[in-house]
């Protein structure tokens, strides 16, 4: 939802009915599709796996969801039970200010591929890098650029970093087109 509490979009429907998710470990390794507000974890799971990794800030939850999926089945409830608020002063938005988010994503991908066999880990790492590069291209402008036009160059550099580490040339071209189109719009407004 936005800062005023209005829905912007709904998350992906992973199942139409409640139940265990198939191959969830691979899916959650490639992209973080769970917001903290949307998950409940049994205490014994945290006791068995340990806590969140203290050196991670932007992706600490994503790493934990992967660790959980590597050891336990995950149940999905398709009913809407929680919302995640997007606004420029959220902890997530503030972590994006200095590119720490991109550095952590790259570190995370390298770390969590070790939760799989070597061959599967390499495939999933490539898919994860590509997904994050695509996210840099397709994330709505009001989430990454609209709040502060000075962040546009920062987004461009971070998106390029993601692309260089594993996305296709088509993703890179779309990303550049998006960023330069946003830059043109910002300059025309001024």
C-alpha cells in the first residue's frame, strides 16, 4: 500500500488454495517474494536455525526465508492477511540511499547458493542476478525515482551493476531506456 494506506498492488498468488508450496526453496532463492508482515514462523524454527544474520540489513529477511525453506516445508495462505507500506521514509527506502541494498543483494546471492547443490546453486544464482536486474528495470518510478530525482543516477549505476553480474542485454537496454526516459521527464519538468 502507499503512504496513505491505499493498495498499490497485490503480491503474486503462489497457490489458489491453502497448502504447502512446491519447490519453494528455489523460488525464494531467486527473488524475495515475502514481506516480513506476511509470514509467521514457529519459534522452534528460529531456535533450530538461529537468528537473523546481524551483518545483513537490507536482505536479512530474505536470507532467513531461504534458510527456512532449505530445512522446512512452507505453507501458503492465499487470503490477504497483511499489507506492506511503501513510502520514501521507510527503513527499506532509507537503506537504498547509499547502494548498500545492491551490495547486500550481491553478497546474499553468493551466500545462499551454498544452501543448494553446486550445480543448482549456480543456476539459481544466475536467475537471481537476472531477476534483480529486471527489478531495477521494472520497479515503478514512484518507488525508486519519483521521491528524489537525484537518486536517478544512483539507480542507473546500481541497475548496471546488477545487469553486469548476470542479466541479458535486453534487460540492460530496457533499464537504460527506463532511466533515460525518467531523466528526460525530470529535466522537462524543471
